[in-house]
C-alpha cells in the first residue's frame, strides 16, 4: 500500500502535467498566437504586397475539406471565407471576410460563423467583415495596378475553373481589371516546410493513429479476403481513434497490383503467396500521415520475397544515413542516390539484371497539412523541423512482386528521428506482427 506522502507526490506530478498540456493544447491565446505569427512571417516575405487567400466553399453532399493554405494562416475552416492581408497599411492589416449568415440554410447545412467582432476575437484576427464589403475594402487599397498574391493556381485555367471560388476571383478581376495576380505558393511553402511544435504534435498523433491501423490490418490479412475488407479495417481504425478522415485514398495492393504505384481500386481477392502493399495515412486535425508496409498474405515471406524485401529495407537504411540539415532534397540528391545505388548493387531479377530499373519513383516528399505538402523551390535544403518520407520500393511486374517501405522522418539539429518507428520494418518483425492476436 502506498503511503500518503508518495500519493501526494504522484497527484502533484499528474496535476502539473495536466496543467501544462491544458495550457498548450487548450489555451486559445496560445493557438491564436501561433496563427498570428504565421501571418506575420508570411507578410514579411511579401513586404507591402496585398494577398487574397481563399478558403474552399461548401459543396453539398460532399465531405468538406478546407483549403490548407487558408487554414495554415487562420486556423479557420469556415467555407467561402477570404483572408485579406495588406501589410502596407498602418492599421487593419488583416481582415477576414465571411458570408452573411443564412439562418434558413443553416437548418440544412449547420451553424456558420458570423462576420462580427466576436468572431474576430475568437480567431485572433484584427477584423472579420461581411464578404459584401470586400469590394469596398479592396477599393480603399487603391489596387488599380497592384500585385495581388493568391493561393489560386493562377497558371492553370483548368485548375482555376475547378475551384469553388473561381467565380469570386473572376468578379474581382472585373472590379480591378489591371491587377496582377501572382502565386503565393512559394512564400507559403517556405513557411509550411518547417513545422512548429503544435504542428509536430498533431502530425505525431496522425502517425500514431496510422500505426495502430496498420497493426490492426496486419492481423486481418489472409488469402480469400478482398482488399476492400482490409481497407475497411484501416479506415474504421482511423475514425475510431479520432482521425478526421483518410489523408488520401487508401492503397491496398495485392499480388500483381503491388507493382502499380497508385493502385486504389482495392477490389481484388488476395491469393496464397501474394504480397500486399498497404500505403495509408490518417488525417488528424488537418495534418496528414503517410506510412507504407508490405505484408505476406500467408503470414510468411517466401525466400524470394524476403530477399527483395531486405534489399528495399537496406535501401531505406542507406537513405536514412544521409539525412541531416543542409542536405538538398530532390530527384538526384544524395538521399535518392544512396537508395538507388543500394538497390542496384544488391540482388537481381529472374534474368540476372540489376534491380535499379525497378525503383521507379522518388525517395521522398514533405508531409504536413497535405500528404504531399506544399514546398518552395527556393528552399530545397533540409532544415530542423521539416518532416519528410523515406520510401524506397522495388516493383517487378513479371514476378507480381512489389515491395515498398515508407516511414515519416523528422529532420533534427544533428540528423533525423523516425517518428513512425513504432511500426515494425524488419521482415521477421512483420511476420511476428501478423501472428499477434
């Protein structure tokens, strides 16, 4: 039995932890300051230029997902909102515009935030006005020939036409026909590449959920089951553990489908002797995860499967050793080349040819608010706080043999940390996981 002094110490420690976590995750002021600092950092990059950042509009009967650039700057998910940033002004340098509330429509589609000062205080934004005042506010900026940065894909008419707020930007161009629209993605990408503590906490939670979904799936894989049955287990686990949604369409690719990189039909019945690639990710509070493992449907790798699996694992280890601040990330970087050289120098196909030809994709991409997160071409060197994937793969169609191993890696001051390390990578550990009940 614990004595009273020991109990008091334990209670004190627990209470301190609760206070710390509550202050960080529940303190609205801390969260407001996070988004305010992002807006300030973004505006410093563009100096005195005006920005119009649009949120996605509501689409009836479809799951709503906010524009991630808009969310990054505001923490707001309100459909149809527009953020105006005008750092050249002395006052009111940031204004959020919201649609006027339609109480009758809200009976069908739910509560909407009102364009008023109470909403401004809740979000920590200087002003929140009705979208009906957008033209007046823009006119006061004397935007006759101004440059305006936007999150629209302005270089692609096809992409622009497909966005739900394309009509609004067309209207703005009619109001101010001489304005020059410029792409804000480079400035936003430079900021989004380096994650804050708040972002890393959310990403680690997304990874944790995804790891547990992989674990559940591994124990249900067997010949005779359909790929979509495994998908159902994974996506149930996502939602059950608090994920908002899958970060991308789940890939459950068995047998010959394992050699198709972005196979997403998930309809095939798994057969004895198959491998199945599971490439999935949960989205938690708008932040994505992306983890891949390859499992033997029978619970045990054949000698050939294990041989190729170990080549892929060795390539991943070779790539990981190259990760540190200052290394350039790109198609022909040292990380990619380390993985390629390992694959090309280990093992052969059935014709005796080297395996390098079967590694047909990039080794890495950034992860964050999007599974392939926004980046800046001007900032390709790795820095502490960046999160990337390391995902070598070998795909041999003539053998119906595809293997990919993908982990999320945080770049640290001195190297890296695998934040998905709780999910086994070794072939023997994979087999042991599949036998667990």
